[in-house]
C-alpha cells in the first residue's frame, strides 16, 4: 500500500474517459439545480429528500430504522428508537454545516468537529489511539491503514480542508468532489462517524463550488446500491493511486444517476401535493387553505398540537381539520404512546416506494 499523499496530487485526472462521464453528470446536476430554483414547494422538497439521504447514509453504517420511526421520533413525545434519533441528528448536522458554509463561504475543521459531535455524541473527536484499520464491510478484509499519529491526522485533515476551500482548482468541481471524498476516506480522521461526515461533505463541496444552491444530492443511495464496487475501487486506489481515475468515473456515474433519481422524486412529490390540494379544495372548499395542505407534506406524520402551532389555530379548529382529512381518506390515524398521530397516506406510500 502506498503512503498517503497530500493534496493536490501530482497525477493528472483529465482523460477523455473522465470527461465523457463528467459531461453527463454536469448536465443532470444542472437540471436538478434549475428545478430546485423554480419549484413551488422548495422547503418541503428539501426536508423530505434530505431526510431520505440521512436515512440511506445511516443504513450504510448499519444504523437501520424505518421512515415511519424517523418521522415519529422527530415529532412525537415518546421516543422509542435511538437509531431514528441518530438519523434526525444527521439531518440536523447537514442543515447546520450548510448554514455555516453559506455564512462563511468556507468550511472549517471546527465546523465539521461540531457536527461530528451531533452525529456521534458518544464517540466525539479526532482519533488519538493507534491501531485503527479500515475494513471492507462486505468481506471484512482490511482495505488500508489510515494515518495513525494524531499530529499527522490533523496535518492531512487541514490540508484536505484547505484544498476543499480553494476555488482555484484545475479540476471541474465534480472531479474535485470525488478526490475530496477519497482523501477524506483515506484520512478517516474521527473515532466514529467518518462515513456519514464524508457524505455530508460531498454535498457541501457541490454547494461551495456553486454547482448546487441547496444540500440535496442523495449519493448515499448510490453508494449503498453499489457498495461492492465502492470497496473494490477504494482497495485498488490504495494499492495504486493511478486507479483513482476509475474511482472518479464511478463517482461521476453516481452524480448522474442520483441527479436523475432526485429529479424524478421531486416531480412525484410535487404531483402528490398538487393532486391533494385540488381534491381537498373540490371536496372541502370551506376548510381549504394552502397552509393546511402544505403542513401535511412538511410533517408527513402530524398531531393536533403540531398543526395548531404551525397554523396558529385553536385546538377545536385543528380537530375539525384533521377529522375532515381523515373522513376524506387523505389521512389515517393511530395511537402512539398517549398521543393520536395522523399520517399522510399518499406521501408515506410514495416514500416507501423510493427508499
């Protein structure tokens, strides 16, 4: 295995093959960016798709939970799943570092350390103990041994952050994102949470470069669906850095497929919202309001207290709205602990189909 190099690498990654895949990836990512800049339900789409990303990212780390459990633990009084809480925390971490990036126009080690503490609250901080190894999660074979010395970890990590913040790179931001992702995996700086933090940094890299205005690219699904290839390419690169070109192409394919998937998912979400609005307005014109319907998609699982606080209405009015929505079969209800919880059936079913 080779000794880890600092960025930028001396080797050039500008082959015709790379640029072939780069063209397709940039085209689809541009379509996604344009769609996000024009859709009417932006906040709803960002929340739902980033929730999907947080779930997929956690699944890769074997932190498994259901979409229902995540949503219930994010709004109900009773908390039953630590895994679901972890997913919600990852969503919060993405939003926090996105705000930091927009405010400062750069990412700092302190910013990333802060969200690592949120993602893995019981194993906070950079690695300090020697002996850490990176395993192939499928074969349990040692893929590589990252830097062991604490000072070396910090040195490599700061070099990576400086490289990520430098907008004068000779590479297209999508190629640069793939290099950043690979280098972060090589350093593996934290005691735990490296995979989830690395995937958050993927999105922030695209936001920082201006290729996306919002943190919304579910690459975790692609990595999970192709994890055998992912680990195989990581191992090849660690034995010979020349294979990094193959890894870059793999990531570019992921950006293309994920952008296409996300565009289609957004269209499905918006169609369900529009259909629900039209149907409810037709069947209950007196009770109809845009805010009411949008609440049901912002909170796929809701309750009387949440509805009345969000719409600034009385308990009796919220009860009337919820009863009408159940009668029309837009919602169904169930007891969860001591609370009565209401579910947006169409949206939850749509999510189950896209997980």
